[in-house]
């Protein structure tokens, strides 16, 4: 059974940095592309960064040059280094596979996420 546990969120001032971590379990990590998603209050969840099993990365235009996604296949961990954070990036951040994991009933599976608040 796959589990996703995000951590590392918190309160940070505009322009500050945070590093998010995602611990995964199960057998699919090594063969899956992984992504970091975020959902701001009142908005739809969006994909902000992807890393393939081979380490190729891609980013949403809004975070290019400021966010860095990485993975440790041996530890089954995914990370997101976020620099120069903006207030509008306040959101709950989630990791997941790309495409998103499905439960047996066909519903998307999500972890609890980690809240990032960017505010002075």
C-alpha cells in the first residue's frame, strides 16, 4: 500500500525559503515520476514541479528559477526547495505521482499535505 507523508511546511516571510520533504512507501516509487502540487485557499490544486524516475525535472512557469525538486530513490523521498517565496504561494503542498495515484475505488489518493504560509 502506498503512503505519502509531506513535511517541512511552516510560516515564512516573503522572500524566504523552505524545504519540503515527502516520504513515500510502497513499490512504485522507483518507477514513477513524482510531483509537488499545491492548493491555495479557494483555488484548484496545481502541479508545480515534476521529476521523472531518471531525474529529469520540469516546473510551472510561476516557480521556474526559484523552486528545485529532487528525489532520493534509495530512501524513497522527494524534496522541494523553495526560494524567494511570495505571499500568493501560501497553500497546502502535496507530493504525489504523476499522474496522481488512484485508490481501488478510482478516487485520487492524496496525503495530508503540508501548509506553507508566506506572510510578514
